[in-house]
């Protein structure tokens, strides 16, 4: 484990540790690693095979297509990195849908272990013995859970203090207020005949805030009517309770 008390340790267990080299060596994740805000470790499940051919998968009992990861190597791989502070997460289409709230919660942990699924899945006994929760990044199936692990890690580290460099950056993103984000503009003021909205240029922060709220509502209603309806219902509840609302 790292010596820094504020550093989040992340272990990823998969059959393809090389899959993660590029994404974790660039951009914000790379800077977070360099600043020792996160401590990333990769473990090859195949190293825990107990046979001379390093086989970690077998045909499923009961028949069916594909192969299933055997419980022994998976459980041993988890135990090799597990600590009393660990939370073990299995990336799978059968998991609970991943969202910003989950990302924020996971960012508060001290040690996360991500178990990437492969082939048709992992022997259920291994999951029951080791996994604390299952997470899905969407209603579709990937060739393996490595990409899902990258998505979840990229999302959650944004909620770790100092990772983005601006304390309020993550709080202003889409979904943080229950809505999609408002449009953003920067220089030049006019680009190929299209101008920046005048309200953003006048320096009136109250008007700017109101415009952004209005644009976020419009965008959410158009692109994600499900989120919009949920937000409106929540707004009505907050009003009934005398609480602040957008």
C-alpha cells in the first residue's frame, strides 16, 4: 500500500493487464498517479492458475457456449491483494447501473479492487466468496470487463480532491444537479458567423446562472426526458418541503 493516507489504492484483476497501459498513462489519470492521489496496480489472474498449461477457464457445467473462469484463480487473485479496507467490485452486465452517485461513493473508499469479467463470466462461487458489489456501465455486452473498469475508474477519480485542480469542477458536471450540463463557450466571441450568447458576456453572474439553469433544463428535457421528469418530481417534492430548488 502507498504511504500517503489520502491516496486511493486501486487494484485491477484481469487476464489482460496490458489493456490498461495506454489509458492510465495519459491525461488526468496519469497526473493523478504522479501526484500520488491514486495508486494503481494490475494483476494477471492467469498467474494464479494451478495447472501446467496456465488454464484459468473451462466449459460450463450444464452445457452452453463459451468458457467460464474457474473459481480457484479468481479467488486467489483477489486474496493476493485484499486488505481489511478493500471493496471488491465485479464489472458485469448483470450489475447495478453505474452513475455519478456511485462514482462519488466509490471515490470515498480507501482501497478498490476491480474484477474484470472475461468470456461467458466467472464461476458464481468465486463471486459469492469475494465480491462486494457488481456494476454495469450499460445494457450491452463488451468482449471483456477491462474497458468497463477504465470507465468506472475514470469517472470516480474526478471526485477525489485535487484530481481536477478545481474544487468545484466535478460538482458542476452533468448529473450533479439531476440535469445534463449547460452549453459552454470560449474565445473567440464569434466563430464562422456564430456568436457567444450575449448573457455570458455582460458579467452579470445572477443572469448567467439563471441562463445556465434554463439551458440545462432544455437540454435535459430534449435529450433525456426520463431525467427531466425525475428532476421535476424532485423539484415539486423540495418545494413542498420548503427546500431550495433550481
